[in-house]
């Protein structure tokens, strides 16, 4: 049976103290014996190199693809962006699900939500606005082939 210390280091079954971080106690891996792991490095201020630990890989799958955007203008013209069930954020920030590289796009510019078979686009108080078919919007339902402009970048919406 696989067991891990509180910080995620894999331990032998007979050990009570982790040899890597010296913590006591352990937790048993879910699905012990079949759990998938990966080795991860994390920098620490105590060690000049990077500390390594074993981390469980989640079996959680990405939500299904339900539509997509195709960039019609801007630096990313021709690129397509997948839309998944639930909430999809659009912006220039790296943590957005759909990252559009343009100075007219806010970090968290808008969100597109798919629920109950409907798509809704919502402006997130962006600096340069969100436009649906050339009309400035705060929140609107999307239809197949709609044109959405985030700042100065226009995308075409397609649903599956």
C-alpha cells in the first residue's frame, strides 16, 4: 500500500517519519496500488537546489468541449480557442482559459458560460468593453456565428 507524508513524499510502509522532510504521520494514497504519481520539484530557501516530492495525479478530467472561438483579427488571427462546459474566462492574463494577446484586452476581460444548453457572454468591467455583433454589451446570450469583439480583437463564435 502506498503511503505519503503530509507534504507528499512517498514513504515505505514501515516508516513512521519521512526521511525527506522529517515530518511524522502519513496519509494513504486514494486507490492505493493504482494511484498515478509524478515527481515535482519546488524551490526552497533552505536548499540551494530544488526540493523534490511525489504528487498524486488527479483523475479529474477537463470538461467537455462545447464550442469554440476563431480569432478574426489581431495578432492571433486564424487561431481557434476551445470553450468548455461551465465558465471560460477571456483575457490577456496567463490564468485565463482563453488568452488573447492584445494591449486593448483586460487581464480578466470577459467570461463565457455554457449552462443548460445556452452560452452567455459577460463583460467583467473591462477597460475597452465587450461587443456582440457591434453592440456594446454587459451580458448577452450567444448564437452560432455571432461576432464578439474583446477590446480590438474580434472572434467568431461556433457552437457544437
